[in-house]
């Protein structure tokens, strides 16, 4: 009997020595930690041992380039140890607390790079917190949180003409295929700004009037409507001179391009003009005043003078001809831009004084009142499902189905909204307003975020954007009356399945529903 007791004592001593001095008694045999249950791990020799001591996180660091942008990458590093076995170190962001990312052991530290674009970001800017958690084989955990600082969508803001007095007021932006923001200003100059905020070329003097209407990027250069009553072409080659192509006699409200790239200009004198083989071809002078640019459906130009809407084409000889026997008459003058649906109807928002109306005109000129929105404040967009979203002077956006039913109306925005961008992703609509605010709404019209982009009461112009090839985010360009151009990171890209997703249809501002939309 004495020999048996001694023998058992020796076995226990060996087992305790293998487990470490002071370790609790084993609970059973195992192959992996999961077979031991909570609070135990599978030790060497396939024995389950209890462990109540959590890992130790010695140091946790989180870094982000300054400024920390929406599309920046956080670098997370953690130095951790455990008295038995450390099995995992993970990180999570408070942007989506349920999502964890494993850190990898490299050079004595656990590390991971976390691209912020992989997380939802329902804000213009906010602080972001990273929580690192270490876990041992028994399931014990330790965690530590660190702030990544302020993360913002504002990529940059630049002065259009630093030091100029008076400060030039920039017009709406057009964007070329390389992402250059191109816009005129009240100082009769055309500006070119690259995606990084630097000048692509020196400002170009154009005519003698303010350049308040949107410019248009064509295959032969930039078409520039001027308040001096003329249309200019600025070649892409900086060594070539600016060309005056049409004198309309009064301020030009905008240019749209026919399917072949031929420009059509709308003059406040009440005339529409086209440039054919270097010659300026015009309609008769109509009695109504022209307030807004026309739009194009392929090779047809639709323009509004007063309360009359005309459909115009060029005949085989290059002369301007009317397509309808008579213009379509609206119940009030057309004062905000029009849009075109996928079925070819022209959408005309009308200001009736105390109310609004949305007129739909068929390709043959037949008008139908589609919807009764509030008084419109700018041109509409047409979504992929053919819903029409209208900015309203009551500081709201409203969405109307193709049958004319109200789908939703947003909460009141901080200022009177302009034509929004229709985007892919959670920020379905991005809209600027006349008080310097930029806001994003979801597909149901609910507000996701808003910010004061330019100083209060400094109006913005409707946004444009550039999406690099293969990118999952875009840079929105917005000019403001304080003489600045703002670049803002937007999730997703322009909705290429929407018939009319932005002001003037596409980033080049062609105003033609047939212009292909860029695909990232």
C-alpha cells in the first residue's frame, strides 16, 4: 500500500510540474481549446487546465495621416502577452461595433491596416474610436480603446484666386475625364483645378462678362457661355487662342450639346443658337425671356422661353428647324432647369406663385401635369426607378413616382436646396443649399448627415463629382460665393442607371440624356 501511494504522488508531481507551479488540477483530455469549455485551455499533453488570468495589453497605438480623411487607412498596432497562450488580437471601430478584424503578429507586435472606406460613415466628420481586444486560449479577454481623432470628408478647400480683390464668385463646375474641375467666375476667367487641388493650367481670360452659367466640356474644348452675350470655345491645348463662336446679343444662360457634340446656346434675348461648321445658326427671336439652359434628347434640343417650350433640331443643311407645329405652353414661365426621363418626356418644374407643378411633355409635344410639388427651387433629377426628385423652396426635397404619387418628402434642410446628385450607396442623394450647407439623404429621403461647408449664408452651387477608375468613392466638387472650391469625399459614385442623375445630366454638363455616364 505504501508503495502505491508513493507512486501516485510521483505521477501528480510530474503532472503539476508540466503544468507550472501553482496551476489548478486538470479537468480532462483535449485536442483543442474548444473541447475544454469556458475558462480553460488545452495545455501541452492534451490536458484541460483552468485559467482565470486575462492577457495583458502592454501598448496600443492608432495612427492616421493628417488630416484623417474618410478614405484614409488607420494603422493599428498592439503589444500583448499572456501567461499561458495568447490566441488572437482583434480590432473593431465604433462605426460598426459588431465587425471585428484580426490583427497579425509582425515583428513582435500585432498589426492591421484598416481602410476607413470599408466601414459605414453616416457623418460629414466625426471622431472614430478603435477598440483592440486580446484573447487567450481559455477565452479570457482584455481590451483597450484609442481615438483615431477626427475623420472628415473634406479633402481640401482652395481659393479660386488667392489675394484677388474683389473676390471672384465661381460658377458651377464641369468635370473632364481626368477629374479636372473646370468653372468660370465673375472675373471673366476660366479656372482648371486638378483632383489634388492644384492648378491644372493658368486661368484663362474669356470675354468681357461674368461667367455665371455652367460651362460644358466637349470633344473640341470647353464651351463657355458668358454674360457678355457670347459663346466661347477654350481649346484643350493651352497654346491655342480662345475662340468667340457666337454673339447672341444678351447674357447666355447655358449651353447643351446635341448627340454629335454640336453646342446649342440659350440667350436671355429669347433666341436659341447653334454652331455649325464655325457658323452661328439661330432660331427666330421669341417673345419670352430665357431664364435657364436648354436640355437635349439625342439630336433634339428642348428650350424654354417664357412659358413656351420648343423642340428644335438641325436639318441636313445644318439649319435650325422646329420639330413641333407649335411650342408647348406652360401655365407659368420656366424659371428652373428641366430634365428628361428614360422614356423621352421632358420634365418641367413650374413656379405657380404659392404652389408648384411638374409638367411632363411627351416627345410629340403633348403636355401632362404629372405632380403637384411645392414651389421648385432648382432643377429635378430622375432616379433609376424613374422617380423624380424636386428641390423645393420650402427647404425640402420631394420624390414623385412615374404615376405622379408622392413617395416621400424630406425634413426641412438648413437652406433652400439645389439640384442633388443621385448616388449609389447609402448616401443616395447629396444636396447643397443656398446657405452653404451640404447634406446627404438615404433612398427613403431621411437625412443621414449635414454640415456647414461654406460660411453661413454663403451660397454653394450644385455639386459635381469625379470618380477614379475602379474606385468605390468619389470626390464631389462644390464652388461657393466666398471664392472657394471645396472637394468632398462621397461614398459610391454617380448612379449610372438613373436617366438624369444630376444638374445638366453628367459630369461634363452636356445636358444631353444620351450622353454616356462614366462607369468607375
